[in-house]
C-alpha cells in the first residue's frame, strides 16, 4: 500500500545538541577557521519553509548577490584603469565571474518552481544541482587564474602604481565578497540548497583574491614587491581547499547522498510509530533543495486494510515533521 505525502508543514528544527556547543575556548579558533574553508551543515536546514517560499528566497539571494558583486567589480575596474595593476585586474575578473554564477542559479530556482510533467515526474529541482556544477567550474577557474597570475608575477614582477588605491580596492573587494559569501551560505543552509552554499563559497574564494591584492599592495609599500605573487600562491592553496568542500557537497547531492543523521532520525521516528513492528527499508534523496523519502514498513498482519492505511498515513505525517526539508514521503506498509 502506498500513500503520497502532503506538502510538509512549517516547523522549527533545533540542532542544540550539536557537539559544537561543547567546544572549549581552545578549540573555538580552530572551529572558526575550519568553518571558513569547510562550513559545516547537516544537509537539512534549521527550519522548514514552503517549497515556493524557499525558491523565492534563493532567487532573492542571487539577485542581491548579482547587484552587490556587479557594483564591486565595476568599482574595481575603474581603479584598474587608473592604477594599471595586473593583480587588481585578475581580482576584478574573479568578481565578474562570481557575479555571473548567479545567473544559472537564478534560472535553476525558477525552473525548480515549475510543476512536474509527464516526462519530468519529479519536477525540475535537479536543475539546481546541475547549476552547482557550473559553480564548481567557476571556483576551479578562479584557482587556475590566481595560480597563473601569481607564478607569472613571481617570474616577471609587474610594478604596481597607486598602491594606496589598489589596497583600498582590495579591501572593498574582500569585504563585499565575504558579506555576500556569508549571506549566500546562510540562505543556502536555510532552504537546503547545496548549489547556493557552493556559490557562497565561490564568493569567499574571490574574497581571498581581493585579500591577496590588499596584502600584496602592503608588501609593495613596505619595499617587498615579491610579497604580491607569494601571497597569491598561498591564496591559490586556500581556494583549492574551498573547491574541495564545494565539490564534495555538490557531487554528494548529484549522487543522492544524504546526511546519515537524517536517515537515523527518520528511521527512529518511523519505528516509534504505533502499529509499526519494523522499518524494513528507508531511502532518501535530495532533488534541488527538497528532500524525498521512500519507506517500507512491517505492520501487524492481523490489521485490516483501513487500519493499515491509517498507519501509513500517520507514519507519513510523523516523518514530514521529524525530518527537516522533507517535501514528500512514499510509505509502503506490509504484513509482518
């Protein structure tokens, strides 16, 4: 017997029992640093929103990101023309590329709101995961450009004029990108979008390149011009660390990976449901920022059809409340 789940009701999920709450002072700095390169998230968000509201929040995030990063890049482009800084030119290119990653994500969120069809029976949420691949490619491109420019400037040093303006532009670029990174990651976690989180990490990599420009300009001002390419190489390594995190999360989604803690919570909720003798199997997967589940339950064989149907319906209702971001659940009930 099967029963298709209704749209998940809105509720709040607290992760207050997380081990992060028990980290001592000595480990807080390490945790904060790790959060920059590999921000921790249980694949689900802290609260559950209606699917359309989640998509709207994602669209709003990419719109704001596109405007802010576009303005930042244009401002830096003006300073490039004045100063002739190659380092700042590379940073400006990174910011433009980061702004452009908002476009495929925007399209993906719009597609994800379309209703399922006879051909695409699960809807178009997977477009969001595919957009995540584009974001990964852009992070890799940022790393490649940063590495190339750093090595080239190490071999053939390029003089930097108007060091003060270049440093100011690098500072503005870093602040702008980091603020957008925090915003994208926060919204991505809230709505359960791995692609938007990856795009936030991409903004963070461009913030790193802006930081390299700032520190490099400081080195030049102090009479150490090689500081610019050396810092650029270090920033490239940092970008590769961020790339690893973003690629891991996006590819897990594409391979239907789900946080085991979510599976454990779902199994516990189903096993505790009155009338259920055993959870025979449970499968879960993300499609975009929506979570789907398929469960097989063993129930008392002496129960009638109506009672079995009621158990399946109640189990479905329990599951959508026990697991954040669960959009649909298909429950199969079998005689034990």
